[in-house]
């Protein structure tokens, strides 16, 4: 089943290569979407793909790269977006 999730990650997640690491992990898992820094210090991601691999990436968000200190992750379902191709930093 194809799903999309919009996630917000908080903690020390900017300036620690979180977006680049998320893009690499997304590429490894084969999910589509995007990741971006927000002005409030969080990182926001839209992750789409097969539910099993989307769950794997959402689980990875709880730790992120070794340089990050994640204090919270919230994800909510979004309609599947077939127009997405690849995973990019925006």
C-alpha cells in the first residue's frame, strides 16, 4: 500500500547534516519526497512510498544521524502524491 507522511523533527537537527542524511536514507530505502529546514529550528519531511519503507524512514527519524539530538518526531498521514520523483532537499 502506498502512503505519504508529513513529519516534523525537533531537537538539534539543523546544522548537523540531518537533511543530507535523511536524503541518503530515503535513497537507500527507495522512498520519494522532500526535506527542508524550518525557521523554528525543526526539520520537516514529506515521505511517500510503500508503507513498510515509509515506516522504516519514520523510525530512523527518531535518531537521525549521529551528529543530531532528536527530541521529538510527529508524523501525520497525507494523501499519496504520485507526482513525486526521488527525494530532494528543498
